[in-house]
C-alpha cells in the first residue's frame, strides 16, 4: 500500500507535468493563432530589404546573403536554371513543393509561415523546414531567383537556449528536495493524527497535535483534540458508571446473602425471622427499582426517537403526580400549594413528563422535614411552558449543588439508599427534559429550601 507521503509527492509531480503540458499547448495555440502572422510579416519586410539591396547591387548577391546569414537568418536561393544555394546552414527538411518554387520564380510571393498548418505538439517558430519560410522573387541583374527566408533560431537564441536549458535543469534539481520537504510538511500532521487515532483505540488519550496552525490541518487537529477529550470524558463516565452500578448492586446483594444465611439458623425467634425477611424484601425491592431506572436511563440515552410528543393540559398531570405522593404528604403533614392555571398547555411525551414531575415531587417530599410546605407553579412564556417545584426544606449545600444531576450522587442524608433512593432520579429527569429540548435548573440555599425550574418548548406557545 502506498503511503500518503508518496501519494502527495506523486500528485504534485503529476500536477506540474500536466500544468507544463497545458502551458506549452496554450502557448503554441497563441503562436499559431496570433504570433506567426506577425512573424511572417516581419520576415517578409526583411526579405524585401534584402531584395532591394541585391537588385541594386547584383554583383554582391552571394557575399551579401552570406553576411545576412551571419546575422541570424537561413536563406534558400533557387535560380531560374534550377541551381540551388544555401546560406546560413541547411534546412532539416526540403519539403517545399515544386509548384510553390515555380510560382515564386514567376513573380508570386510565398507566406509559408503565416499559412503553415497548426501543429499543436510542435513549436512552429523553431520548425527548421523549407516550407516554414517566406519567399519572394529576386532579380539580380539579368538572373531571376526565388529567395526563401526564415530566422535561424540556433544563431539568434543559442545563448538563450543554453541559459533556459540550464535554468530548467537547475529548477528540476532544486525542486526535488523542495517537493520532498513540502510534502513531508503537509503529511506529517496527518501522520500525527493517525498515531493519535491508534492511541485512542488503545484507550490512551494523552497526545498533542498541531492545533496552532491556522489552516485546515490546524482546524482538524483542534476538532480532533476536542473529540478526544469528549471520548476520554465519555470513557471515564462509563467506567464510573460501571463502578457505581457494581457498588449499588453489591451492597444489597451482600445484605440479602447475609440475612438469607442467618435465616437458616434454627435458633432464631419469630420476630428475628420476620425482621430478616423484611430486610431481604426491602433490599430486593431496592434492586428491582435500580434495575428499572437503569433500563429507563439506558433507553433515554440510546433512543431519542422514543419521545412521542403531543399537546395536553398540564394541571391534571401535576394533580396525578401529587396523588402518588398523597400518603407520604399526610404522614409528614406537608402542605402543598399548587398554582397551575387550566389554560396552561404543554407539548411533550405525557408518560415521560409524568416521570419528571413524579421524581421531582418524590425528592421534595423526602427532603422536606415534617410540617413544611411544597409549592408548584406553572405559567406560559413565549414559546415555553415553565414549571417550578419548590420546597421549604433545609436546602442543598453549595458544594453538592453542581453534582446533584450526576448518576448515583447522594449529597445529603435524605438520599441514602436505605430510604429507597437509587441516585438516578435526577439524572433521568435531566435526560427527559433535554430530550424535549428544554432546560432544568436548580436554585437552593441552606436553610431556605430548594426550587427546580423546568422549561419545555411549547409548540402552541
């Protein structure tokens, strides 16, 4: 398998080769379509000047043409009797048709450069053919000639040819290490990302990436680090969750096992048997409640589609949630004040929202000392339904407040497992509210009570 380094290098060389070919092709097109007619006209003017001089001084014909050749021209001279003369070197191809030669001898002009066919893969300017010339008739005394002229590029551009050849070779030589270094510069951050991926797969989240770069690689590295931090946090939360679940299950199981073994003792009194059996039942119910809430929390986290929203009246649902706490309210003589207008509607999943109000009210009842009060408020806001459940209990201390929505967190004595709390209630409440696109906030002061504020988006306002 080819490495990315090799692929980038290959693509770079390929791009340069294609660009060079396209550049050559377009430049050749420009020469064929625009420049060669001007070049033809320029050479023809020079040929006319040569003809004028030769016709004025016919005895200097050969010497003058030799001298002109040294100035950078190739000349082919054809006499009326068929004699041929070359000045300034031979042509590579004598491809001029006899009909053209005869036509020039008869007095016609020849514009072979301007009229040459377009050859896109050959530079016409450097094409050393007899057909790639301009021609005109010349009278030297009594002799008639046909003279054909083109620029001798080897004479005119010999030094430039060496210069550009050297420049091209040096450019290639200097480009090779530059391509290697630049390709390495481009690929190295990606290689570091690959190494970071391997570390993440191994559970190692400690690595550094080039996040200070201001290009796309830097942005990718920055997002990658954020992703790694979230994965690390998620992995840590999963490990803590497993540890907490193990701890929560281990304690009641150990208690059940211990009291079950004690029941095998034949010397136990009837009261002791009943007490041990009662404890076993209580711990079993605790495990059942923990199992149900774990399943609910798992379904809420993995299946956001389970939310079946509809719009319904809020007051009847809150009254049903209160009825579930009725015997506890009477036992602790807790006063409840509910101010929820009949006109308040809420949009959401009726079953899941019932779980929210039940958990919040159950928490309030457990936390509030006997003889205190609970207040339930609801109102319509712009696009939201706002619900507040407040109590006049002892409140939550400031150190515990940021963690009350964490799974299995028990910040105060009111949430001890012995009183039936699994430590998952508020986590479930928060997840349900978020699935509805809402928010839940808590406000508490020591000695003054606690208030939970829930806001659920309401499609009907």
